[in-house]
C-alpha cells in the first residue's frame, strides 16, 4: 500500500462549518475562481462557455450574512434591531427631557445663589477683635507714661486667639518696631485696623479676610509688659489719623467694655 493511500473503510469525517469568517470566505472565493479556470481549460466540451458560467455564478450577490461579516461592503443592521434604537449599550436623551434636566440644574444653581446671598446678608460685617469674656480691657486710648497710647489693650493669656474686626485685605503682617509683630488690615471704607504684640501671625500680606476670621494669637512681643492684644484704628489709610477704637467700634454697634470679662 502506498504511503499516500488511505486504508479502506477509514474516511476522515468532515464537519460542516458553523460560521465563516471573512478570511475563510475570501479563501473560498479565490479557490473557486481558480477551480473554474482550471476546469474550463481542461474540459473539451466546456471551453469558454463553462468558464463564463462559473464566473457568472461567482458574480451573484453576496448574502446578507456575509455582508455583515464584511464581505459585501456596508454593514447592514440585523432585522431584529430597529435603526432608530441605540446600539452597543449607548443611551440617548430626548430634546424635551434634556430641557427639563437643564431647567432643574438652573433652578438648583439659583437656589444655591440665593442661599449664599442670604447668608452674606445675615453675616455680621463688624465684630470685636476678641471674643466676649476672653479678655480684660487693661489700657485706653489716652496719655500714658509720659506719652500717648494710640490704641486699647485687651489683656489675655498667651496664645489666645484674636480676629479681624471687619472684612478687608491684609496690607502688613510680621515684625514691626515697637509692636514686636503686627497685622494691618485695610477695610473697604479705607480705615486700617492694627493688631500688635502677637505671638503668632496667621495671615499673609494680600490675603482677603472676613469679619471674625482668626488672624493671630496673643503674645507679648515688642514694648509690652504682659500678654495682650494692642488694637488701634487709623482713619482713611495706614498713615491716617489714629482714633479711639472704643468710639469707632461703638459706631458699629460694638461695646468693648461689655465684652471684657
């Protein structure tokens, strides 16, 4: 028996393909075309007529299933999928639904804006530089020790917090002769409030602050005999006229004496 022959009764089973990929289909077309030319050339009866028939058979329209596999040009949607419905899990939103959604967003933003405006309107614009009950008024805006004391002193333990008396911008923060450390805040009306002798400065130059914002901790640096906050007011600018802080605060509805412990 030749090594190229098969034993009788043993035939290889051929399983019909469950699906054809584009590469397999392309190979089939090429193979069929080659077979058509070969058969026509070898047949005495077929000749050119047989060749033409085979070529005509290969020119028949490609089935839709093969088009979906990429063999027939543009892909076609399966018959069970309506063209107007999204594919691949993408969701769409109608124009009417989008308008409703946008209206909700605008309403939410407007409600938040109103809340911010109401909170801003209710917020105090001027406050004492120290919390009520946290200090003792130990010195006034008055002559003292052969000179004039241009502020008030609010005695309090080391490290006690103090706050901005009003909204403004920090124009100086750090060491200052006589004050040890000092913070200067300019307010919208031009007045400048001064906070001196602090142990720690918690703001920086150029920083915007609001009334009641923590800006430093009480100390006793510079010309000081004990821990306290020196608070003074300069009208219309850093080099403006120094005025009595008690009167200045009273004009804004604040009593320094009432806040002393």
